[in-house]
C-alpha cells in the first residue's frame, strides 16, 4: 500500500472534497427535506442542475482521477465494479455493488477476488460493457501519460510493479483474467480484505479499447453512467453533461439521475459561490457546490437567517488535523516531552482558530469518530477543555526540563484553518502556560509540503493532516504508521517514522479480514495502541457546511464523502 506523491496533492485538497471527495455525515432527516424549495418537496425528473465550484474538474479521465467511491461529478459518467451506498449518515459508508452483481467473492485468504457483471450494461453508444473493458481501463491507468490515479493497484496486483500500460506493453496484466464477457478475476500479491473498497476507484471504470484516444480521452470519455459528456472546456473549467439514454436504472440502484442536464462551472471565487447560492437567483436557485465550504463569517450570517440556515448541508469527511512529532529530533525523542505537549494542548482554542465548533470538532483519537473507521473512544493524555498545564509541567520536569524548554513549530502560511497561522498561534499560547516557548516557522504551502514530507528535512514539531481514501481504518493508519511505507527518497507520510514489527504485523493481519466489521474493531484497537506512543497529538476533525440553492431537493450526505451527493439531487 505504498503511497505515491500524488497523495500529497489529494491530502492538500481533501478539505475541498475534490477527490476522495472529501465520510460522518451529520445531516439528519431535518436537513434533507429542502423545506425552502417551496410547494411539493417530492423530487421529480427534469431541469438543469448547476454546479458552482472553485476548482475545475481537471483530468476527466477515469485513469487519471483520484476518487474514492467514484467521486461526485465523475460518478455521474463513470460506473465502477463497486461504489458507495448513496444514503445519509452511517449507512452511506458501506460499499455496495455497481457494475458487479456483488461486492466481490474472495478466495480463502483474500488474494483472489472474482466479480460477475450485471446483465444489460450499456455504454452511451448502446454497445455492451464487458469484463475485458474493465481490464483494459485498469491497464491504461498504468500508462505514465495517464498517471494521477490511486497507486494501490501497482502494489496489490501480481506482477504489476513495473507495468507501463497497454500503449507500451500490449500483453496486458496477467494478474487480471477475463474468462468470459461477464467475469473478471484479480490476483493479488497479498491478502486484501478491503479490495471491494478499492474497486470503487474510477480506475475500475470500463473503457472500450476501440474508443480510447489516449490523453485526449478526457475530452469525451465513453459514459457507462447516467450522464454523458457533451462538452469539456478548458480542462474541466466548464463541463456539461446530458442524459445517457442507454443507461438503465434497472441496473443501477444507486444513482437517481433526476436532472436532464448537469452544468459544472468552475474557476469561481469561494465568496462569489456562496453569494450566488445564498441569493438563489435564476439558474442559481437550482445550484450546488461540491468543493466550497462556508467560512466562519459566512456561517455567522447564514445562521442568523432561518431560510438560509435551512439550506445548509452538514457533513464530516474521515479526516484528522494533528500535531506531528519527529522522534529522531531532540527534545521530541523523549516520550515525556511528547506527552507533556499532549497534556498542554487547549483544544477549545484550537477549535476556535479553525472556525469554531460549527466547523471543527475536537479530536483525542487519530481515527475519525465514525463507526466505519473502527473508532474506539480514548483520551490517553486528558487535557480537559483548556489544557492541563500542571500535568505538562510535571512531565517536563521528569524529562529534565524543570525550567521549561523552547521548541519550533512548523506550519503553513495558507489560510486553510487547518495547518495555518491561526492554529499554530493557538498551540503557541496553550504551551506557554506549561512553560514551553514555541517559536513559529511559517512556510509557503509548497515549501511547507516539501519540508514535512521529506525524511531528510522533516522538522521535529509540525502541523499535519490526513484524509482516508475510503471509510476504513486501513488507508488511515497504514500510510502514517506502517514502517514499510516510510519513503526515504520521495513523499513520506509516516511522520513519526514508526517502524514497529508488531504494528506492521497487525496491519497485515487485519488486511486479511474480509469481515469489514471485525476489521473495523481491530483498527480501533490498533489506533489506541499506537496512540500510547504519543507520536501525534490529534487536534480536530473538520465539519463541512455547504449552501445549496432554494430549488434543490433530495439532499443526501453520507459518511463516505461528507458532502452533498449530486447523483441524488433533484431540481423539480
């Protein structure tokens, strides 16, 4: 499960929900009836849904997209073997069949996974979707010119490590077999009980070889979903989708496909997006955003307006903001120093710096507080609401710093309310009460990422964050704590440089489990075990607050994405 540098881009964008696009939705039934839509709240087919985004939907090719669960806009065009369950809350964190008849049939040790395609699957031109098309779609994702997707397949598939894609190697991947038009079999290097989650990635979307135009395929990919691409301007800045008349709801239990047309407009300032959604004039009444949150000031205005407040979707993505320690750098090589800082943290002030309790929830566990991740509540270094300065001083004395110490905290200068100056200052103020003087080192975003993701330059004390590729403890804990995933000459995410045989062995043992509920419990126990080492200080989990237009109906926010699912939206 070695991570590539592309994840750096994904993690940086996670708060915008662009890819994993950006799991626990706090959106209950009272949030989902579109009260302000007026009159009949029953969703009907027809109309145009407008999507107002800040970031363009670039690289609209299933090979190049990094999307868990099929993404948001991409999932309207690209169907995959499995997908996310399109329901509110906890039920939405489940993986369900999409093109396949089930979520996959493993052999005894989960090293071989077999899928059968549903009958009657068609592309936008009416031709049949076959297992060979899915195999080819995966193979082309290995082509260097189509890079950008999730890196797992290169590591998981037998003999795939050096494969260069079908343009250079026409023999294809022997690890993927297609004994007939509806059967596809995957052979893995090691047991992977969470393969059904991986099969939600867009790399598992079918691509007809005869229609593959290489790097130009993104301009008009062949649709297997309810909508087809009519136009794609400026690499996703304006994307127009219309109905795929050969898509059949009888083969797709997940996508509602209510609107006749989807008009995605990007490159907009976030404040403009929220102003337009707030006003809901003309076409904006039937508009949503898939990447723009309400900020603290905007949220205060919305909260004071009953009609606007009724048009706010609330959700959580599986994501944690935390302090990271490099235990190879003094004084952080001393566990008591790390524990002292853990006790001294004032999470109330950190939450306020992140925009307040409406936009951030305090965290004492590394895993997000959602069932699918295996969340086990614990607070190993209880700091209370305002920090426990007395306990921190006691530990510092035991560590040999009775007179306090001075440390440097590295952070980003980006105004992202996550690793930014506001958060760093809140930490600085809290630690001062415990006798710890914190000097702040603010870096521009690119310099910050380069510094913290390099083993050679990683500082001793810095702000970091992580978002899951799917709602499970595996892609959350393994990249950060599996010693075999320490990357010495590339983008490294194992911030604590932990390489413990017992931790690595437990990760392998859990990966063998195909009972995902049983696996979740083990991930939760492992989270607590790792937490005892005080290699991180969990700070908070972000909360997403997003406006939608007054004519938008059937708002669904799941524990997988934490944001409005446009495959469910109606505008009539």
